């Protein structure tokens, strides 16, 4: 084997930090193993593995909807770690009259994005529907109480890239990206919708740019499972063939990822700058969108509560037909590599302290 592929979403993850800091390349350089991002591949089918996770010898950490969808449609992957970051999630409106009550929200138009070009799962739509469902519970309301209005949009994706000789695929894609919640903002401004869902630093930013009111935010929901959405928790998955044939390489990637998480704890300013670049927003919004200190929330684990929340979310996606089929979730999880790395790190720490 001469190449390991990886992909990540523009989001706060320890795997993404390890990749951006060059730690994965450094880990394997001496053995002549190339580490390359899927986004920089010339072949659009390789790039599409960001969603399908069909590329052999590859890792992925990012939104959980594509990871769940890839497994549900038959991709042979394993879940080897989770990062739980509590992020801003909210229903916003430009109306001065709406209140966070069932009576006030009944019959109101909730703008639901619809990707008309999607060749995989429409994760933006699924995420918004989940946000509506979870946050409406705070108002003792439900999806049946409101009107869901489609907001069609046609964003450029991984298979559309036409890079110039002097512009890598990843850079071309980044240049084409609109604001994450551009369609929602447009719907509010044009009066196409009364309420939309936003999340993360970009969601908080667009709410402030619009002068929108936050009707309900996720911090009002005390059930941790209700916080689960595309960005919470974020799974680290691996091609199962790679795990079967070279578990040693998988453990080394996990080691570097845990080191990146540990480094993040002591570098809050650098983490804020990194995430702001990844999601394309001002650093100002990072500490405000991630309560409790983002730099302290990037550890990688397989916490039972996080797994339970992810199963709950999987069932939501299945119920609303975002997944093509159900699958054995417990069989998808392989805790052995992470447990081996953590045990080795603890033994080394104990030896150093002795």
C-alpha cells in the first residue's frame, strides 16, 4: 500500500486538526506512504467517496448523516471514534410577533432546504428537519403543527469540480462554496418562510447579520439525545478492509488524532482560528457558537451516551426516509483500535510518572 486517503468536513474535529497540521503525513512519510485528501483527487468518483465512503484505504470524520447513509447503502466501513461538540442550534425568524409556543407557531412556514442536485443523501435537509423536530419539542409542538416549505437550491458539489492547472480541486471547491445558510437567509428576506433552522458558528453569524430573533435554541432542551444532529456527534469511520488488513496503521492514525485533541486543549486561540478558516466565518463567532470551550471538546472516544444519541438519530433518519435501509449499528462499531491506543497511552504515562 502506498496511499492513505482521508476526508473531513469543514467542521471542528481532531482528525481535521491532525490533517491540517501535517501530522498524518509526518506519521507515514518515512515509509513512503502518501496521505491525500479525497477533495484533491482528479477522479470525481474518488471525490464522491466523501459521501459514499467507497474508496479503499480511507478515513472520514465529519457530519454523521453521510457516514450513516454510506453504511446504510452498503459501504463496508467501521465506526472507530466519536467527537461530541455541543454547538449552537436554533430556530430563527425575522418576525417580531412569533413566540416560542405551539399556538404562535401553528401553521407557520418552516423553510426546509432541498438540494436539487444531490446524488447522495440531502444532509442539509435532514439536519434542518431534525432541528425543527427537536426544537419544536421545547415549545410543546411537533412537525405536524407547522407547514414545511421546500427551499430548492443547487449547490456545486464534489463531482462538479473543474480545477485549473494552478488551482487544486480542494481550493476550487472552497471558492465555489456559498454561505452554509444562504438559502435560509434568502427565504427569510424574501418572505418565503417564517422560520428556518441554523447551527454552528455560521448559523449564529447569519442570524446576527440578518438581525434575526432566536426563537428557540438547543440549550433549552435538556435531553442530550435531542442535541444529536449532523454535527453532533461527529464519527470517525474507516474503510473496513484497511482495518482488517492493517490495524496497525489505523491505530497510528488514532494516536495522531488523540494527540491533536490533546494539543487543542492548550491552544484555544489557535483552535478558534483553525475552525474559523474551516467553516469560513469570523473568529468572533467561534467561542459564542460552541459553549464550554471548543478546544476542550475535541477528544475522541466511544462514550455510551454519545453512541445512544447517534442510534436515536439514525432511527430518526430512517423514519423520515433519509436512509435507504436499517443496519446493525452495534456491528458497525469497532472499539478495539481506540481501546488499544488509549491503553498504550495510559501505560506510557504511568511509566513516565513512575
